[in-house]
C-alpha cells in the first residue's frame, strides 16, 4: 500500500458520486495513510484497553502463558480491533489503487470510455447510496445479534454486560458487521461496473495485448485486499474456540477476492478470445481464396499462403488472459498470504512454550 497524492474529484463526478467515509477520513487526516491507519488501530484497541481497565478486567490484557498472548476475550478484542482497522484501510487503499492505475486504464480503453473509467475512482455512485445504507444497517443488526448471543452465552443481562468489557463489543461490533455487509455490496457493484465497462467499450488489438495487463493488475490488487483481510481473520485460529469463525471468514474473504479477480480478467479474456476467433475466420477466408491459385502454380499466391499460415499460427498462440508473467507469479504468492498467521501462530506458540518452560 503506497502513499498516493489524491486528485480532487471533478465537479461533474461530484454531482453523481459521493466519496466514501474512508476516503473522507484519510483526506482530512494530516497523518498520511500509514499514520492514519495506525491512529485508527490505536483508537480501536485503546478503547478496548480503557474499558477493560475501567471494568476492573486488567486480566484480559495479561499474558495467558499458553502461547496465545491474551486470554480468549482479550485476543478477540485485539483481532476485532485489527479487523476494523484493516477494513477501513483497505477500502481507502482500493480507491488509491484506481487513482494509481488511471493512466494505464485510459490507455487500454478508447477515448469514448474515458469518462466512464474516471467515474470508477470518483467514489460511490449516488444511485447506490440507498443500497449501501440498507446493507450497512443490516450489518448493524447482525452486530447487535452478536452481542445478544454473547450475553446469553455468559448467562448475564444487558446492564451487567454494559458495565463490563461487553460495552466495547456493543460499540464496535455493529459498525464492524456493517462495514462487512457494505463491502459485499461494493464488490458486487464494482465488479458489475468493471464488467460493463469492458464489455461495452474495450476494443482488442491483438498486436498490443500487453496494454490489457492493467486489468490483471487491478483484479489482483483487489483480490489482495480480501486476502489480507482473510489473513487477519485467521488470527482467530490462535484461539481454538474461534476456529469456526476464522474458517468461515476465510471462505468469505477468499470468495470476495476471487470474485474481484475474475470480474476484472474474465471479460477481457472473452474479448480477446472473440477477437482471435474473428481474426482466424478472416485469415481462413483469405487462405481459401489464395489456396486455389497456389495449387495452380501461382508463386505469389503460394508465398502469400505461407505468410497467412504463419500469421494463423501467430494468432492462435496469442495469450488470452490479461496476465503478465510477473502478475501470475504474484497471484500465486498472494493466495498464500492467509497461511501466514497460521504459520506465525505455530512458531510463536512453540517459542512461548519453550520460553516459559525454560527449555
């Protein structure tokens, strides 16, 4: 994730699009991308620490001695603070990704599609705001249900819950769920708009397929955001009681990443395939016209037929996926990212056990 200078949104796009909460937060912050992200995490987990101390639960922050660091509740608060921070940061980073790749995207598209391409970085279309708000509200409801389940599981009541560390979960869980539901809508919308842009405007030049690699990079970076989130969620695996949460979250995050990747590259693949098929039909028609003359001994036609045969082979071998060798390699490595917390937690657990046992 790189620091990127944000260009002001043109007036025409401001009238039809609205910057997300995350974009407004990072634009107003004087701390830069990484400083703002750190500040968000400090605020999230700092509130957890303050509420824990105020509730007389300093034990939640104590080292457990079993290789997991915090106890179950403390670890859940740490991971959920990290998840909320990463969700906000990745939403902003995705916006910055579009800005970084705008020039390459415009080069891959005809001039008539430039306004539609620029709209992809302008924020949320105002026509979609209602859907975003509805799904965010649904997430809020799920966050409240999550708290109800905790109350029931601990055989307590609401006043007691709010006087304990449960106050933090009551405040932070609903917006976290809301952001998750809103992210699902955003994946659907952005994938739909990207597909429509490609299907409507993209014109394939078989001699310069490298300029379409931008779609592979965009899809891969979009998938990377979800895979990073999957890696963060897998930190729950450190706590055996939360394994089901981690595995379910992994499936959802991986699905989101694959959806973004496929949504960006599959329409381009279809376009390239169709362009190759059309070009091969044209070449075969030319070959059928030339073949008869070549068989009659016309040397010029025989030479032309040989050239057409070579050209046919060249067209058939043109790559159909907008993925460079470097992108393909990075894609393989990126899909291994969710394994990092599993390996790291195993190594940390072994180290902690060895340290505590004095062996």
